[in-house]
C-alpha cells in the first residue's frame, strides 16, 4: 500500500510543507483530499515550461497572482508569503505537475523555485491557513 503524504498534513498531525506525491497515486487524489478538507487548491502545470519567463507566466495564470506580480523571483516570493489575494479558511495547496523538463532545462531556476516554495510553506506553517506544495510527476 502506497503512503499518502497528505493525510497527516490535512489532519493537522504534520505541518504543511513541500511534499513529493507518490507516482502510484493519481495526482487528482491530492486535489480532492485537500478540497474535501476545506483547503483552497491551484494546479501549476509546467508542461512545456523550459525557462524562467515561461515559469513566471504559468505561475501568474495558474495561481491567479495579483496584478502587482512583477514576474520575477522576488515578486513570486512576495506573493506566496502575502496570500491576501488568495483567501482561505483552512489552508492552501499548490499542486506542481510535470516539473521535470523545467528542472532539467533550468536547474538553477528550479533550485530557486524550490527554495521559494519551502520558504513560503515555512512562513505559513504555524498559522490556521497553512501552505502545502505537492510535487507530482504527472
């Protein structure tokens, strides 16, 4: 039986953070579980994204970033540690799909993105509206 990394996060037993989703489980399950628990969700689809500009454009659309988003690393970090533009009563989950090609094409940018996600999740960790980022292969 495959371990579901969200069960303990959604129950409050484990703090939210950046999680890897098991390849054996459908990614839709993560979204359904989060929604059933009252969390807001967004899907960041990175198919075809090979550079920073593509990542920023995909992030702006998928995460419904505010108009003041400046399409750079600092602006993305600011948006993810503000979140006043994305109200939630319980928590927020970002499902990142098909990230492998981007990670291979821009390893430095991928490292920055991972750091931004980790810092944002840590920022919201001790609040009533945590942020979880789930990385899935498909």
